[in-house]
C-alpha cells in the first residue's frame, strides 16, 4: 500500500467560503496551527456569488435601526423557529463584523455623507444591507482571502474531504483526496470546523454550483452529530428561467429592494393578493403606499414584493398554477418601467450583464422572466449557539452547513452576516477546545484503510450504475416530490426512490484513472446527496404543518404546537432517523420585543 500524505494541525477548517475563512482567521488569532481545505479553487465558493449584501443593524441609513429590530425581523422571518440565542448573537455582533471587514480593506458603497451604504431587502424593517453594488460576496471573499494569505495560514485547495475521523467519540481528523492527482490525504487534528456550505445540487433547478452536495451535513451525521431543521429548504423566488441553459441562476433580491415589482402575464402587480395575516400589519395594501415607502419608511408600510422569500415564492407558484404565468412557466420581474437605465446599471451591474449576455434581455428596457429556484438550506448541523460546537466533541460547524440560526426561513443578507459572526466564533472556540485537550487524539489506521477502500470502490466495479444517471434521477425526485409544495404520499414515494438509489449507489462504477476524474468525484458525492435528501424528505414528512420554507398541501396551516418543536435527524447506519425536541425557551426580556412591536 502506498504511503498516505499526512499533516498535523490544531484546527482544520473544511471549506473556504466566508464562514471557513473567518473561522481560519479566528483560530489563527487564538494561536492555533490552522489549515483550510477546500474542494475547488480558493475564492471559488458560494460566498463569492453573493450579490445583495450583508445584513447588519448599523443604522447608517435609518438611525431607528438597532440589534433588537434586526433580531425581531430575523425571528419573524424564520417563523419563530430560530435558535433565539443564535439570532441574538447574530444581530448584536453583525455590525462589528462589517466594520472589521472594512478595517481589513473592504470597500463598501457609501451614503452621501460617507457612511457605509445600506439597502432594503425582504423582511428587514429598515435598509440594512451593507453592499458593494450587486457584487458584495466578491469583496467579502477578496478581503478575507487576502487576510488569510497575509497571516500565512496553510490552504489546501482542490482537496475534497470525504470522511471525519474519530478517536472514540471525539474528533481526531479528516480524510480526503486531491482532485488533481486522486491521491489520498489525512489531516490529524483535535478540532475540525465544517464550513462546507449548502446542498442545492440535490435539486433539479438551483442557484447552487457543483460543489454543493451537502458533504459537511452528511459527514457530520455519519460522525454522530445530529442535523436540525432539514425540512426547511429555501426556494428563492427569482431565478432565471429562459433559455433552459440558465434555468435556476439567481436574480438578486436587490432588484426588488431597489424598486422592481412582480407582474403576471396580464401585467398585474399580483403580490397584493398574497399578503398573509402574519405580515398584514406591516405590509402596504395599495400600490401608492408601497411606492411611497422607498422614500419614507416611517410613514408607509413595505411593498408586498419585499415579503420574506417563502411568501413570495409561494405566490409565484400560485399565479403560475392558476394559468397567469409567463410563456415558460414563470412570472415577470419588472424594474425597467420603474427606474432609469442609469440607476439600474449603477445599482445592479451584474444583473444587467447577466441578462444581456445569457438571455439577450436588456433589463433597462424589458422585464425579466423568472421562477423560484432552490437556493439555501436553513437546516444543518445542530450546534451550541455560543461556541458553534456540534454534539461531537471537537467538531464545529459555521455558515450554511450549521442549523438553527435561520429557523424556518432565512432573510436575505442574513447569511453573509451569519458567516462572519459564527465563523469567527467557531474558529476561536475550536482553537480553545484544541488547546484544552490533555492529549492529542489518536487516529485508528483501520479507519483510514476503510475510508480509502470506500473511496476506491467505484473503480473496482465494472459496468455498474452511471453516477450521472443516478444524480439526474435524484434531482428530478427531489424537485417534483419534495419541492416547494409537499404532500405525504409524494414524500413517501421520494423516500422509496431514495432507498432504491442507495442500493444502486452500491453498484456505481467509474472508468478511467484517479487523475481529475469528475465521474469518480460525483460517485463519492452521491453518498452525501442521498443522506441529505433523505433527511429533508423524512423531516418534511414528520412536520405536519406549513411554516416558512416548508409548505404542505395536506397541512396548509401553521400549528402553534409544531412552532415549539424542532425535527432532528441522526444517521442510523443505513438510513436517517428523525426525532423531535423542544425549542430552547426564549428569555422574557427578548419575548418583550415582540409584544412592544419594535
Ligand atoms: P460557501 O461560501 O458555500 O463555501 C463552502 C466551501 O466549502 C467552499 O470552499 C467549498 O469548496 C468547500 N467544500 C464543500 N464541500 C467540501 C468538501 N467535501 N471538502 C472540502 N471542501 C468542501 N447570502 C447573503 O447573505 N446575501 C446575498 O446577497 C447572497 N447572495 C447569494 C447569491 C447566490 C448566487 C448564492 C448561491 C447564494 C447567495 N447567498 C447570499 C447565500 C450565501 O452566499 C451562502 O449561504 C454563503 O455564502 C455560504 O457561505 P459558507 O461559508 O457557509 O459556504
């Protein structure tokens, strides 16, 4: 057997998006020998694709804004299922994290009086998103990456982790392979921070790119860390729709934040027909009031186009179902008739180019044709709110791979701030945990051999299942049976299909050798996609109500009893088990914020 490359660190961060990079800086600052490992090139993560901005109650545009209002908006947007402590820490610490980014060189757009500019987004009471045009993620990644490189933190890029290694029940390291050579690599470390992002690639229509196969979610579960909130998948209301090659690519919410409205095939601004009782008091019910709101947030209520994403996605779905959709099965997003070409090009430069180049549509002259797209998973690894540690000692999770922060639905802009707040906490606590260990954990050589054999298995079979066929079928199943609108019978069918796919996965074979072999990489990712898909389907079947990103046709109302419970998923060796647990109780002083109508 060939010798495997080995490295020793105190903290290994898996993932180099915003959460991973901020965790790396945090761990390094606490004196830990730190490494960052990422599946694709450094800088190529979802964070770089983030367009709209970072939500933080800095009060630069509306001095009335503060952490309490942000906390309240986040909890209401999450339909009160958020972990209250995470939502509190997030709202309190986000402004500091944005100013810190600025001190590290990030250049945000400014207000006329020179402060960091903040823009409107759905569900946020005040203009709150610090931004750089519609390329905020790029500036955030550039800044964090520069700092990581300047601090001399080791980066292993194009290196995929396939398994977490344990010593008893605590973390001992991670096993993976180099994508270029196919050679294996072992990291020995008492603390591992998962920052692997989302799961969108299990769905047919998604804004997510190829890396997002839920690796961190699945590896955590396999190591014994439960997941929570997995039934809550966010379908962003506005994805590109036409031509087919661009279907699912994100159209930022900033288009609506900056004045864009949704219209059906008849040109009607239909969102006024879909204001739920939950948001009635704070939503404009006439076009006049909605339009006045852009200049005067105090005396007018917000336009219904800026309701939280779950509400808008369901409304679009209903319009299309009622036969009022666009030719390709979506609706129109119109900013051309509402803002000048100069304004649109200045505020939304990426959207202008995206539509011009990919769809031959000039958004300063014509409306965009859009439909919902699978975008974000609220569910993830269950973590301690303060330290970001999972139930497995030494295993931490931050960013999209962690659960709890966003409850049943995430507000736009709250992910970038989540990455910074909890990335920092995870890195710092991981370093502290590593330092506190009396002895370094020991990796069992048999576990390494087992991980190696598992990874090589697809080469050992001939003429078996094709991984691409399996992936396509899984994506179709999740799209049509566990998508925006769910019913029990369809989810049961999905679970039967997932069980069948798992049997077929054991027969998957790949050709060629280990160097840059995407078919092999996908064969390994499929295990994770199936674990995550099963978690989503089982949790969604368990939750017999509709709430946030989880809509059941057979249980259309929200049920106050379900509002007190989380559904959790754990791995039982060959299938996912679900169980329920009560939500942590919010302290009275925070409860008051909801009574006082802040
Ligand atoms: P990511 O940035 O997704 O990074 C994950 C990292 O993990 C990558 O480096 C990847 O290579 C690595 N990785 C994954 N699996 C493995 C493995 N097995 N081994 C090694 N490495 C692995 N949110 C906002 O708040 N505001 C916005 O304006 C906004 N716009 C968005 C626009 C788009 C198009 C998309 C897709 C998302 C947007 N979001 C936005 C959401 C937000 O960008 C993501 O939720 C967030 O960036 C996730 O960050 P992260 O650090 O958790 O993971």
